[in-house]
């Protein structure tokens, strides 16, 4: 069965950095693009970043462009989100996602709080 397990969240001061990880299992990781989403309190879920199966193409929400970097390790079956220059408005639960045809799988999420 598909499992996506996020880690790396926490409390960080504005301007700080965090690196999120998502360990994937139960499917052929190298076949599928991966995504990071986030949901802030009282807001709609937002697509933050996408990476193709090879890792050759990445896309970002305008709100994080230039500050966040998505990457993947196709040996470790893990996708990462490096977050720099964090702002209070980045506070959210961050979710890893894979959409394989009709199968849309999510991790349990990891909380990121940016506050002084």
C-alpha cells in the first residue's frame, strides 16, 4: 500500500530555514511526479511545488519562488522541500502528494510554524 511519510517540520524564526522530507513506499517512485502542498489555518490548500519523475523540471507557487527548492532522490525514494527565508505567512501544515491516474495519495502532513 502507498505510504508517504513527511518529516522535518517545526518552529523556526522568520528568515530561518527548514528542510522537509517525504519518504515514499508502495509504488514505483521513479515513475511519478511528486508535489508538496500546504494548508494554512483558515485558507485553501495551496500547491507549493512540483517535480517531475526524473527531477529535471520543477515548478513553484509564486509565493515561494526563489525561496523554496524541491528535489528528489530516486534511490532513497524521497522527495525534499528546502525552505529558506521563511516568513510568518509560510506557517502551515505541509503535505506530500502523488497523483497516479485515479489514485491520489497524501501523507499525514508536517507542521511548519514561522514565528519569533
